[in-house]
């Protein structure tokens, strides 16, 4: 409907403008044609006729039929009659009538000269009749041309006024139509856009995690169908999201138990073998130290089922693991733990440091000849807590480092302990946190853990 109204309005404007231009152009072309015809008629009529009559009277060798001056007069009368049909100005029509009378009189004078055989009388008639009449005819034709030329200026002025008036009227009509169309289109678009905008806002709220939002009821149309479908979809998503949350909780616990199951059997076998060897060798104090460290290790591992523990507990857990391993690898292992006291009460996910320490031992220190060292550090930067496990073991070449990074951060096909730690951290805190790995071949490897610092302290959490 809007397009139809716009097209009709534009068509009306074009038709009116074309009508004005066509009418003005036709009048203009008609006058120009009259001017051309009159100019051609007036160009040599007087000189030609005067010359022919003079030649005839003096007897220059041409007879009357050869000169045929009457045909010139007849042609002039035909031109005048033709101009009468196309001339619009009343005064110019009168001038044409006067020219016709002069031409009729001129014809009479020519016929009289033809019938008179007196040279003197004919010469006098040529001087005082023929030349005077042709002069008068020429003057009237020039007057006709002059006023027809003025009519061109009048037509141009009138055309400009008509065009201006038409433009003003059409402009007012166009503005009125545009205003009506704007109001009409605004109401139509608002009835369409407002529900869509509200639906879009609802989608944004759902995107921010608010699954309680529902659409307002409206007319029974396509938008309402979208709203109903949206409400149904959001309800289903809310149910699925709750199911996913429960599954993630179960998955988190399963991953933790899987990590513990991975560590415990292998670690227990080696530890018990070492304790048996020390007992057989009657190194009772070493046996007591290892059993004590093993007890502390598993007490921290269990942590009453808590997933979040203090950094102090995580340090004790890593330290007990390193003490046990130091007895086994006393010729190649030494360690250092540097954690500021003010950071020990902050919360960290359980089993964060121990898998990194184990990885440094088995994949770094054991593959290097001579004594190796594992260093555990912690520091804070603004609102973030950083833990770092560094070894001076064999390290990795660049291609192996890239492969490990990809597997830990994406595919987790290798480096199970690192992958587990990284995934659990991101599960707790988001994708901006987790592990970063740096290594140089034959120099060592360092794994840095990034955690948020603005957490409740473990003491407050327990309360």
C-alpha cells in the first residue's frame, strides 16, 4: 500500500510536469516556426519584386510571363494565410490581415502596370506604388516578427511561473503525502518492530543467563507464534541447563576421583616397595618418615571430600609427595617451595600442585642425568594468584612443546594430569584461567597456574 501511494504520487508529479512542459514546448515551437517562415518570406521579397517590376518596365528583355511577379505575390499570400492559422496573438493576426490587403493591392498595381503601355506612367507606378507597397509589407512583416519574438519571452515567463506554481503545489502535496506516509508507516513498523525488539531483548536476557524471562501475550499473529516458540524453547533450555549443571558436578567429582585413582595405585606400589626396602635394610627412621609423609599425603588428598582447600593444605600435600619421592630418588632429586605466608590462606582447587610436581619429576628430572631440582613458587598480581612449578630437567623441543600445549589445552590426549588440572580450573573459574607451559630443551620446563585472587579465604569458607 505504501509503495502504491508513493508510486501514484510520483506519477502524478511527473504527469503534471510533463503536461506543462509539453504545452509550453508546443507553443514555443509554433512561434519559432512562424518566425522562421516570416523571416524567409521577408528576406528577399521586396528586393526581388522591385527588381522584376523595374526590369519589366524598362524593357530589359524579359517579358511579363518570364518574370512572373504575380506568382511571388501569390506565394506571399499563401505564406500569410498559413501564418494566420498558427498565430495566437490578436494584434499579429491583424497585422497579417493588413499584409494580405497590401498584397492584394500590390497584385492590382502589378496587373495595372501590365495592362498599361506608357513607360512614364508605369515607371511612376513602380516608384510610388510598387516600392511603397513592398516597403509597407516589409515593415509589417518585421513588426510581426518583433511581436512574435516578444511572445517567446512571454511564453518563457509564463512557463516559468507555471512550473514554479506547479512545483510549489506539488511540493505541498508531496510533503503532506510524506507526512501521512511517515505517520502511517511508523504505526505499521512500530506494530511489527516493537514485538520483535521485545523478543530480541528477551533473547539477550537469555544470553546473559536469565532463563526465567517470558514473552508478553499479544495478537494472534506470527509474532505471537514466535513468542510462544521462544517461551517453549527457553523452558526446555532451562531444564537442559539444570541437567547439564548436575552432570558437570558429577563429572567434576568423577574427574577428581579418576585423577586420584590414577595416582594412588602406581604411587602406592612404588612407595610400599621403597618402605619394604628400607625396613629390610633396618632404616627405621626413614621408614617412619615415609609412612608419616604418606599419611599426610592421603589425608590431604581426601580433605573430607572438599574440592576447594587452602593453599597451605595444597603446599603440605605437594611437600609430602616430594618427601616420599626424595627418599626414592635421593640421588637425582631436590626441591624448594617458596610461598609467601600471606598467600597460604587463599583457596585453590585440590590437587593443583601435586600433578604438576609429579609431571616435573617423571618427565623432566628422571630423563636428565645428574641432580635435578623442582621449585614451587607462588605470587600475586593485582587480583590474580599465580602458582609455578619449575624444573631443570630435560625440557622439550619446540615441536613437542606445541604438541603438549595443544593436547593439554584442547584435545587432552596426552598429559592427563596437566589436562585434568587445566580443565578443573576452567570449570571452576572460567576460560581466562588455567595453565601455561614454557620449556626449553636441555634447560627445563615451567608450568604456571593462573587463578583468581578475589575468593573467600578457606577459613571463611569453612565457617
